[in-house]
C-alpha cells in the first residue's frame, strides 16, 4: 500500500498523472486551490503500487509518493 500526496498549492489539475497511473487511481478532486484549479486526488489507496510514475510525470513537482 502506498500514499500519494498531492500538494494542492502546486497542482493545476492538468491530468498528466491520470494518464500514466497504471491502476487509474488518480482523478480530479472536488476541491479547488487558491488559483481556482480542481487539483488531483488519489482514490483506492490500497491498490497503489508506489510505481511513482505520477510523480515523475508531474510538471509542477506537486506529487510525492510514500510507500
């Protein structure tokens, strides 16, 4: 099990992390940040394999993966 932490201050909801997640565990969240972007969130945390593809793909370095 792994935890994906997405920093809402930096995430602009571009969706690149959604595209690379092999399990499809990332989606657009319900909340928006101060800039008005609906930032990403992780669902089904127990299915995450901590591959870190989401963190590698993020152009804003807004994602950290903990195993």
